[in-house]
């Protein structure tokens, strides 16, 4: 007649049975996190190949979640193709450069018989071609009137008003001269744009500060949900450790039982 197991062994068997049950249930839950962590980890290892760092996020909810505020200054020039958002200058959706000082105006101009555009800031004049490629930059060392506050333009002539007077730049002769005219220059003002264009300009501005790489990295670590997310991912890590330890223990008990 087969003897019944001792009370301690029966208790041990019940513990093993419950441990296996919970190990199986928690293992299914943990599998989803393992898959997510593995996929996000692979993506981060290949961020250059996947261009994650060059993929701006344009989701307003995520931008708000990260506290990325819209620009306070939005202006459009040259048929709305050029956009100024704070100190950033854009050609359509392409970021040209960030000015160290306020951008005063943008004007079309002819340089070497080719259409170009002059971007005038308080302390610098930059020329770009139609593709948004930099042609030249002029600063105080080249005669640019630092302290510019108004701009007028014709095909080959730029007139810049500054705190030190009004000057003209001839793109054919490449010369700065004092400006003298009985006719008041037609100072350039920014275009009046509709709400949709303004919103698109603001979104482009905000999107540059948040990339897909940052989202994947923060999701991988849990930081996308703040302190709660970090603590949650810590709990997941502890769960995975416990599952590993319980799995090793169950395997050892099973291996011993087969001997």
C-alpha cells in the first residue's frame, strides 16, 4: 500500500503547484513587456538606420505633454514661403538657420543674375538661393549696419535702416553706401496669413524639439509617463527577475524529481 506524503512534503508540493500556476500567468503578462522592451531596444540600437533622430513629432498631445510651447513671434514673407518663428528662419518646412538676434525682414533680391533672398537680422545679412542654400553672410566686419530695424528692397538694392543711419547695399557692386533719397523707402512688412498657415508654422517650430528617438527612448525607460512610468518599469524589471528565479527553481525541482 502506497504511503501518503508527509505534511511538510504535501505543503511543499502545494507551493510548487501554486508557484507554477502564478509563474505561467505572470509569464504571459511579462511576455508583452519583453516584446516591447526588445523591439524598442532594437530600434534604439539602429536609430541612425531608422532615422529616428531626424523624425520630428507633430502630435499636439505629445508636444503638450512634453511642455513644448509654441513660438511667441510668427511672421511670413515672400508669398508665405519664408517663415520666421521667434529667431528661426524657414523656407516652407525646411529650417534654414537660427539667428542669434531678432530677424527684421526677408526680401527677394537678384544676385549674379539669379533670384535670391536676403534675410536681415539685427546684426547680420544672409543670402539664400531658391533651394534654401546659403550663398553668403555679411556682418559688421563687411560693413553691415548693426542695429538694423527696417528693410526695403528692389531687384538689386537693399536699404537697411539702423540706429546709426540708413544704408544701401548694391548686390551688383557689392558695396555699402549711405542712403540718400527724397522718396521714403517702402519698408517691408510681414504678410497677413490665415490661421491654418500660422498653426502649421507653430507646429513645425514645436516639432523640431521632439523626435521619434526621444519618444522611443522615454517609452523604453518609462520616462514618458514621468515618475510613475519610471517606477512602473522598475516594477516590471523586478517582476522579470522574480519570474526568472521562480523558473530556475521550478526547473531544478523538476530535474531532481526525474533522477
